[in-house]
């Protein structure tokens, strides 16, 4: 008689897979993708290293799924801000401030998602999620242009530029040398400074009126 996988076995496997992913994310949050090794992860989960490969064909596949899960949270948070109440400019400002704040409060993870050297499978996910961010900005820009709030000629290009500007503005302050400088008490930009500069740049880039001070 052919062996049949029971529902209980499927549930156990799914639960273990989710535990593996949760432990893997904890490692990335604490030390970036460099800290995600199969041996260390197996020790965290309490299983043999070979058991990881029952769920993931390679470390790259595992890391890509961790990246996608962490990035989707950020996409969802940004979407909520950009689609919330207020004018287009207010929502753009809110989305940028929120994105910067979330990155600031989980610096190692944010740097890992934005700029850390990673496996090719993770790089593919990084490109997909940059496109997802650009699509969100593109929708807001389209709305802002239609109501006369933004002055943008090429929506897709401008949206991609906003994504690039955010990454470049944050990657330096989030980098390991910047973290080391802060820990050593050396001067470094604050969240307020980086966030304010990013908001000003992006509002000007889309031709929005800046609030009077």
C-alpha cells in the first residue's frame, strides 16, 4: 500500500518550516544575512543541519524567503501610509518619515534589506521589491499630478528615482561604520536630520509645495 502523508504530518512540517523562517529572521535582524548560516540556524531551531534541506533546497532559497517576508512588511506599512488620509504631499511626507523611522529602529535588518551583499536569489527579491515600492510611489504621483499637486512628467522614472533616493539617503547612516561611530559616541546624523533632508528632497523632486515654517 502506498504511503500516505497524514494531515498531522503536514501540519508538523508546516509548523517546523515556520519556526525555521522565524529563527532565520531573528538571525538577520541581529546580524544581517552574514549571520544566517545553516549550521547556526539548525542549532537555533534544534534540528540537524540536513533537516533544513527538507524545507529549503539551499541557503539562498531560505534567505530569499526571509528577505521577501521582511520586505513585504515594509511594503505593507508604506502602502498604508501612502493610501491614508491627507493630501498627496502629506501622505508622501508621512510615508517617507515612517519608512525612515522603521529603518532607524531596526538598523541591521534595514541595511541587510537595502544594501548588504547577498546571494543571487536574494538579489532577485531585492529587485522585485524595489519595483513594488516604485509602484506605490507611482500610484501616489499619478494621483498628485491629476489633482495638480505634483509636477511630474515621467511617473515611472520619478517613482524609481524616489526609491533610489530613499535607499541612498539611508544606506550611509545605517551602515556598519555609522553604527560603530554612534556606539563610540562620535558625531553622526540623527533620524530627524536624515528624515527631514529626505522629505525635503523628495517633495522638491515631485514639484510639491513645501510647507511654510
